[in-house]
């Protein structure tokens, strides 16, 4: 992209470390071959990543971190809150952060609605 903008202005590119000189036909060829190989590699990575995610989903796996607040902890948190504790105290007893507990409570209450 940058090299294309430079070429549009009539500026050539000459690498000091590689044998690339876009002011010559051979240099332009090498430059475009490198660019095509880079694009090919990015496309392969994207394709493999999608295939891996699809295979993982087929095995019942999903990405991301495991939830800090498990179903058991969430149930105990609700019991603590029903018994008069506030969310901060319930989170402290369950050894989870207040924010994580609030998030779990809100996401399950939204799913229940």
C-alpha cells in the first residue's frame, strides 16, 4: 500500500538489505512475488484458524476463558444475597471479584427473562 502510493508519485523503492529495486522490472517482479506470498500466508492462516475453530466447536469446545463464577458459586451467591449479604460480601466469601459476580448475576437474570 505504501509502496503503491510512492510508485504513483514516481518514487522507486530500493532495499539496502535485500535485492529489491522497484525501479527495474525484475525488482518489481520480486516485490510483487513477495507481496503475493505474504497474502497467501495470511489467507492460509485465516483458513486454518477457521477450520480449527469449526473443529473445536464440533467437539463441543468454545473459545475464551473459563468462567470464574461457576454455576455452583452463582447458586451459593444467590443464597448469600437472599440471606441478607450484599454482593461485595457474597463475592468475598466465594473468593471471586465483585465485578465478576455482578456480571454473572446480570447475565443469568437477563437469560431468565
